[in-house]
C-alpha cells in the first residue's frame, strides 16, 4: 500500500510489485486460453508496469529501462491476440445483421487468432521472457534505489503535473478537422495520467478519485472510438485481400463505412462534451492541484 510516509522510490517499488503480481497471476489463464479476460488483465498489468517504470525512472535502477523495453515486446505479443478477441466479439454481436457473411469473416479471424496465439506462446516460452522474470523478480525483492529519493509528497506533484500538461496540450489541439489519431493520442496520454494517479488516491483522497473517474469516462468514450477505427481498417483489409467472395467483400466495405461514420459521430460528440471541458483545466484538476499543494506544504 501507498501512504504519506513513503519516499518516491518506496512508492515506485510498491506499485511495481502490485502490478507484477497481477501479471503473474493471470499468466496461467493466458496460456490456457479459455477466458479472454485473463489475457486482457495480463496485458493491462504489463501496461501499468511500463507506465510506472517510465514515471519513476529517476528513482529506479538503470536497468528499469531494459525492463520497460522487454515489457513492451511482451505486450505486443499479448496485444495481437487480444485485438483479435475484440474483433471476434464485435463480429458475434453483428451476426443478426448478416449471419452468413459474418461466418466467413469470423472463420478468417479465427485463423489469424490461432497464428497470433501460437506466436504469443512462443514469446512466453522464450529465453528472453525467462530472463526478464528472474531479473525483474530479483530487483523487486531487493527494492533498492540507486540514489536517495525524496518524500512522495514532494515528488508526486511534479510527476502528475508533467503528465497532465501533456493531456492539456492534446485537448487544446483538438478540433473538428483533427484526425482520429489525435483522439487516440489523447486517450493514451489520459491513461498514463490515470495510471500515475490511481496509486496516489490514498494520499490525495477525493480530489484524486474524481480526477481518475473523469479520466476513466474519457477513456471509455475514446476507447469505443478507437475500437471502431481499428475495426473499420480491418474490414477494409479483409475486403480487398482477394480471399473473400465478392458479396462478402461488398458487405465488409459497407461495414467499414458504417464503423467510420460511427467513429466520426463519437469525435463530434466528444468535442462538445462536458468531459472535454472538465479535462481542460476544469474543477477536477483544480481541486487535485489544490490538494497536492496542501499536502506538500503540510
């Protein structure tokens, strides 16, 4: 657990241990492959580990940079399978529209998924993964920082502000002509800010909880948007691959256009939303900033 008495490096190691334990707890389920949520949870744990390694890199051993690179590689293998899980779920939900066409699409995705899962298991069985587990476990057990780190109450405000400035910059740059990639970038930066704040809720209380809630709502909206963008690209790719009968290719093109329209509607709605206004220096951020100043001064 994280509390006000801890130094920044103690907080960093506490966060890393928590998410590493989660990652290991879901690995057996990922290998078994019966529940997609096991894969989702393990992938999220690797993301949170990477975020913590980056956020607290100044108070962690130098080899933390290598761990972040390793985790990015492992997350890529997990992500390939997870993305196909999401696509298959969407196709299953679409079945009532055109079941015969979607059966062929689903079969093609299942074949891709089998290949992605094979590659993922090769990564989890690799020497690189075994070396990572041994080295990272040892680092977390020792829990030593290369230099003396300041109290978390002094260090955290600057870490959080740096993350928030990146979010604020992206928010201010959004407009009606912004491409989908800009909305996705905002979602990623918002997620990093949320990951930075969540372990600190025991320190900053309700203001941090409200900010986390706001970031979750933003992530949900923009997550739906990104899912539609990726799904539209996949439908186009399958439609022009030449592997599908003409009638299926035509249906895939129509699905891609529909997904693109729905994504555009989400973008338009988000630009005028209270969520965006709140994220751009609204009350949640002002109250959190005040709480951080009060704790640092107290």
